[in-house]
């Protein structure tokens, strides 16, 4: 894991001394991503810089930019190629000679052998930049699911890229270029909570590099192509599964085990973030088959049982004799910590789930590990969230209406009748209004915005009626949209930034692309069935995890007692920021609406913690980057 940055000058012009000085500023602001080593150099029309966090091959042979033997290629790499061992053996059989033992050189040799198509052979997470002296080109690539970040700022004269937005901000300010907030992104976030998954960022002119894409830059311009298509890959696998005469659970278990096995490859200490939920528990159980003793990290709050899952975590710890570390988190300086979190995130977050993530990474760092495995992605791949229940029922109404009442009854038995009735009503209502067009007026949270900003909110990306139909099952379409455009891109940003804040590499084995392809090849009934969420994952984990974990009915979802904090002294300083008439967001958020939300929340008449967090995080973001 590293922080990478670079500048490419078009029209065959070399980077200027100003570029080189600005690049040094970019590297400095990303030092937390790679405190172990640094490197910088000029290669043709390109200047590259890297901050290295040494994970595989800790020797100087892993230094970046890494050069090929003939000096033709120069490479920066952030992430891990988990199948580097197998690829290295294959490349050796083709005549390549390796001088290092890590995965970075494997990328270099793979490009020499297969060109840009080499990424199709990679299993892993990555964002890399590779300069080729032969045509003075620069290849940028990002992994299939966008686990590793990459951002761009592009003008007719040059293209600048970096792992974090703050590095691009450092470049712009070092070269005297303006840095401005993007009011459209702010409005969309306030109305829908959506930040990630869109091309635009909270900064004007700074764009997200798309997942599953390669971009080749030459003196004449840029060309982008996608190298992976999940629907087509899943369709191919589905054809093979349809011919099988046994349930898919053993194949799913095998894919899970292989994903965790290769994600454990490391030359430094590692552990697992354990919440007590199904996903993190599965990683602990699967890792225990390949590691002598798994280290686990669990945090909890003292605000009551709804915010403490240690009971379930202890069941897993005892089952696999893990080396456990725990920490009770109490927000003694909530506002100060939130300021640091928002700066590291680069943009606001949907909710305050980032707060416990921050503390679990802090705990892991204090226990001396440099790599953690996390269960991120399991809910989006295997349909774990409760809001997927009405979406599944909605799909049944359209394709198998006779099954609708049976599934609703099963849901009631598993998760309770009030939730089943609510899901059924929601599914029917979705059918009745499916022809309506989305409008910002449909979003109650848009009331936060000033009248001038409200028309800039784009609510279409958060609107299920506009989602593409690329799978036969409706639920799979919902999961695909959230995997690629809404929920997961946000969670991956949090995962990357909050781990990197403590110079820790976070790995997400449930997003191994081979496992994701298999999961999306399964029918909707393998994801939600007989009232159970994550049905296929539960079946695959039977016999590995205790039944109380596999068939646990309640789902916490890393809850944070922010609602409580905003009602007592712990959140008083944060609310005072929102009441300040000189706040930076005074032209963005209407004070009467904000005051009404604060009063309703403090009085206990309604839970407005999500809306208050959106306003507060925007204020803290503007302050962190000194924007008006």
C-alpha cells in the first residue's frame, strides 16, 4: 500500500521545475500512506512520486519508481496483487528473471509480457502508473471494484493524478491554480447522501478515475477503456452453474477460502477487524485454517447493548482461539476527532460509521500490525442489508407474484412481523409508483439546502427507478448498482482513508473479483431466501462458524450512538458549530431548517442525526481545506 502521484505534460514537453516542486508537496501530504520509503523521478514527459508502505519484500529492491532492467519502464504501484506468486512462476517459465520478491515487479514483468491486458490476469486491489519510454506514454490502471483510489485533474497542458484528493489540492495551490468547492456535489450529498460512485468530486475539476479501467496517456491525449464487465462474467459462470447437479454452496465455500488464503500473503504482521457480524466472523474462521493464530480487533461503545457486539465477537474468538484486542470508545474530544477524520476522508461521509472504523484502525496500529483484513463488501455482494427485503419482494411481484406472500410470511418468521409488513407495503408501493420521475422535492433532506442550491442537487443516481436492468433478477440489479455506483464506492473510500491514516493496509477478501463473479452468477433466491438475508453465504459457512453466528437474526451494521451524543454534552460543541452564524456553510444550508432539525433531535421528537452529520461534515470539510 502506498501513496502515488504524478504529472504528465502533453505535447512532448518535460515537466517544469514548478511541476517537480509541486510533486514534492503532493508526496509530503500523502506521507501517512507510505512512511517506509519515498521516491521521485522524471521520465520523459512525466514526473512520478511515491510514498511506500512496505508489505511484501521489505528490502530496498521494492523501491519505487521501479525501473525495468533496460530502463524503458518506470512503475508506481498502490495496492497488492495477491496472485503474484502464481504469476511470477508463470513469467519465469516464459523467461523472465526477477530480482525482488514482491508483487510490484510482477506488474512490471507482466506488462513486458502481455502489455496493458496484463491487468486481466491480476487478482487484487491496485492503482498503478506505468511510464513507457518507447512511446513516452503513461498507463494508469485501477482494480475491478475500485478498492484502491485514484483521482485526476486534467487541463489541455497536463494531467495530474494522485491517490488522495488532498495531494491534487496541494499541486494546484503550489502552482497557483484555484481550488474551489463543487456546489452541485454538495447539493447532491445533502439531498441524497451520495458522494462516491459519481465522476465529480466535492472539488471543481477533480475527478474520480473509474474502477475496472485503463487509461493511456500520450502526447496527443488520453484514451480510456474498461477491461472487466461483471454482468457478462457472471452470465458465463451462470451457464456452467445451471448444468450442475448439486447446490452451489460448496463452490461458494471454496471461493471464500481461496480469497482469504491469498489475502493473507504478507511479510509483516496482520490481523482481522472483528465486529461479531457474519462477514468479519467468516474471515476470522477462514483465516484460522491458514494462520497459526489470528489477531482480532474489536471496538465497542458504553451506550448500551445496541452498541456493543462483544458477545458475538467472543463466540468467534473462543471458537478459533484468536488473539483478541478490544477497546471501549468514549468521545472525549468528538469535534477534534471528527475534524481529523474528515481531513483524511477528503470528502464528507454518508454517516458516522466512519467513527468506529477510525478507532478500530487506531487499535490495530497500537497493537503493531501493518495489515488488516475486513469484511467490507459482504452486504453488497450477498444482500445483507434490511432494505434489500422490499427490493426482493418487489422483484417477486414482477416475476413470481405467487411467491410474494410466501416470502413475506417467511420474512416475518425470521425478522419479525412489523418488518415483514413494512417490506411488503414498500414493495407494493414501489410497483404503484414505478413510472414516476424522480425529483429533488421527493427528498426530505433537501430541505436543508438554501433555495439557490436546491436545484443543483442530482437525485437520479440515488433513484431505483432509473437503475439499469443488466441481470434477470431484480435484486441482483439493485446489488450491482450499489456495488458500482452508490453504497460500496463510499465504503471503500472510508476503508482506504481510515486505514491509511494510521499507515495500515486494509484488505477486503469478500471483494475478490472471482468471488463477486460467482455470487452474481447465483439467482436472487440464493441471496435472500425464506426470509433470510445472505442466505447463500450462510449456507456456505455452515460447519465453519458456530450456528449462533451463521443463523443470527439481528444485524447491527457497526452502529454508532451519534444520536445520543448530539443530545448531551458529548456533542454540544459539534451542534454549536452548526448554530454559529459565521459558519462556512451559511450560504449552503438554510439556518431555519438546520435549527429546526437540531431542536427536534435534542428534544427527542425525531432522530435527525443523519441530517445533522451531513451539515456538520460539510462544514468541517470546508474548514479542513480552507474553502469559502
